[in-house]
């Protein structure tokens, strides 16, 4: 089993099960969050969900004890998608939530994701205070639970109903789309299938059992989705969808069995929304492809850029009253549903775009200007190890437009590059985009030469 430090940041806590992520860690971390929320109101309601990892049940029990011990009323949703927790925070008017998940990380990982009253991660200052409390010596828990813990089994139905309230299912039912859904044995399978069936789709479901026994490496990248591509071709499907284990990300395969990837998810979803609201604001993070700008320009809309991270995107969305937002990792945020990235919203929007435009997915994709993104990882012992490289990057790209709200992004006429530390893994990412693979790789090479990474 691999080893890694306990990762603490705006996305919560992640670690290796029974090494750095233990029940004691889960109880204390959740207790710190509960104690903070209890400062503002007596017995605040907290929604608790978990993805399908086998270790999730015991970590959820530990988190529930920590929350209840801090005086919170805990609504335990069981195995649900992360966006479902966001939906239920709104539906129950909860003060926040906790999700037991390690997102796309391998099976030996687990963690806790904290959600505020909007369903998004705490802002960096608040996250830092929670982490400081967790690392401190003051006891934040009590031996006997003082808050209530209750079960709620209707969360997935509520989520699906919310999406169906935004995307009219009747016109889609007439289409009878043939869909292959790959849920990678994660938490999004039940809700994803239920939604697609309500939309009248003929569904072939891969990795349907929400048991955490991932049938392939869970991150929805091209290398990991060869089985989905093959299934789309074999079944003559109109589209293939791939969720990650907690179902907040969505990758797409076209009717030819071609992986079109996560970057297209947001662009296609924005296209559908802007058909209804031309000129409306769209929000994306600094690492998201320029294709979202091209789609927005067709409707007279502007794309606002935030730092990477769901909370940063959601905060800017609220400030700009955006019609849609998200990230290039396949995360679509539809504010009418939840301010959490949501694969169910993404699937419904893309299917409805295909209906309205009356074109196969491959033609819609080919109508969007094509770019190539190259992503590389550098492993870090500590986030501060990246600081000298960022300083060198600023100097080495003096001719570029520079945005330093999250690492360093440099924009050039021929493309852009972004270097930043991950919020969830002990790595830094180098991301570069250009019109060709060679140009993107040349930009990565220049970044490495300039920074010494």
C-alpha cells in the first residue's frame, strides 16, 4: 500500500485508510467543523453523505459522532453523490454538510469534504481555522453524543427531481437516446441511472453496483475509459457518460466511441444554458480550456475566471449571477440545482443540447474550436517547495499576461500555461493549452526550463 501524508486544505481532509485517515481523524475533523457551525446557531442541521468506498461506513459513523458531539443535528443520507449532499443542504436548510469521499483518488484513499450552507467548500480563511483547530490541543468532542443522528433515504430521489424540474423530461423521452453510463461502482450510479430512465433513455450501465469495487482506475481520463468507448461502439449508443466515484465530475464519449473528455463537458453544458439565456455570465477556473470562451462569445456572453476550486467558482458565480459555472475537470455547476459540481446536471444538459440542435454529439463537438491540453504532475514534499519555481515563472514569462490568484497562469496569443499546487494531493500541476499537441508540449517544456521543475 502506498503512503502519503494527511492532506488538509480547502477540500477537506484526505489520507490513506488506516494510515493517515483513521476513525479518530474523521471524528475530530468533523467535530471541529460541527463546533464551528454550532457557534452560529444552536443544534445546526448537518447533512452527512458518503461515496461507495468500503471504508466509508465506519468513517461516516465516526464523523456523525464528532458532529453530534459538537451539538449538531446530523441527517445521515447514506451512500449518495457529493452533489446530492449539496441538494439536501438546500432542501433541509442545513448549516452545512460533510461528505466521506476521496473523489477520484484510488481505493486505498478516503477523506472528509466539508460543505457550507451553499454546498461549497469553506473559503480558504475558514478552512485554515478548521485545520488549526484540528491540529490544536483543545478537545472539541464530548464522550456522549449531545446532538441527534437521523437517517434520510430519499436524497437521491430529491436530487433527480430537482434536475427534472429544470430540464423538461417529456421532449427528451420522445428522443429515446441510447446511452452507456459508466458509474465506476461509485455513489452516482443509482441517481445517474434513475435520471436517464426518467429522460427516456435506453441505458447500458457499467460499474452499476455502488460497492466501491472500482472496475477500473476511477479518475475519468481517456486511459481509464477504454471500456466505455468500446461499449458505446458495441451498443450503437448515442453517447457515453463517465462519472467519478462521488459523481461530481463527468466525462463524455461520442457516438463513434471517441473520448472527447472532461473539458468538453462544461462547454457543451454552457452551450445548452446559453440557448435559454444568451448574454448571461459564465464562470470557469483558471485551468479550464479556452473553448468555454469561444462558446460564450457565440452568445454575446463573458466568461469570468476564478482560482481553481469549486468554492472559488461558486463564489464568483453568485457575485456575477452566472447562468452556469464549473471546471475543466468535468465539473458542471448549475445554480438552480446546487452550487456543487454535478454529473447529473451535466448529463441532462448535454442530452437536451443534442435534442435541441438535432445533431449527433460528434458534430456538436466538432463545431467547437479545438485545443489540446497537456497536463503533468510534479510530486511535492510541501506546498512551499513550489514557491521558487513560481517566482522564476513570473520572470521567465514577462511578456505574458499573468494571473497569480492561484499559482501562476501565463496567457500568450498562442496558448496559456498554469502552474499550481493541488488542493487534494501532494503534487503540483503543470497545465498548458494550445491549438496543437506539439505547441502545448513546447509550452510545458518552456515552463519546465524556466522554473526548473
